[in-house]
């Protein structure tokens, strides 16, 4: 299914890129908030060997400068990469695939430690649903 050496990587196949799945996710997906993130998820046939595909977003309306958006996305990617094993241990047991969106909703840039803690909390909460 997915190899153990990919525990701390974040490959192209783990990223959600399909416009159809993204539209489906925002239309029919379930969501919850763990400030500073809005998490949207749904079971979907992703065509990926990984149990979860993720999309990380930072809205342009909150951060006009691309450099600020990119900084936040880099922090989010790193935090997700280090904590995704939480999802893989839970969702890797069955053959179902899930699509996930993590949207940054805060109006200010938050330090990495806080982002890391909140992403971990979001992923743990997602496993309980």
C-alpha cells in the first residue's frame, strides 16, 4: 500500500490536485474548526496509493502578499509532514481513501510551534470522526 520509508515525506501523490475531488469535497464534505484551521474531509476515490490526500490553503483575501502565503504554507506542510502518521495509522487499516483540506483562517501569521500543535490536534480529531 504505502511504504514505511514515506513516514516523513510529503510526495506529489499525497497532495490533492483534482479539481473534481476538490469541488466534491467543498460541496459534500464534513467540516470542523480547530483555530487557526478549518478542516474539510470526505471519503473519496482519489486514485492514490496513500490513504489520505491533502490540500493546504491560505486565502489571498487574508494575506495579500504571496510571500506571506508561501511562508504559512511551508509551515503547514512541515507540520502535516511530521504528523501525518496519526492519520495513516488510523485510515491505513482499511481500503477506503479520504480527501482532506486544511484551510488557514487566522488573520495573522502564527509561529510554527502553534501551527504544529493545532495540526496535530486537527488530525487527532479527524481520526475520532
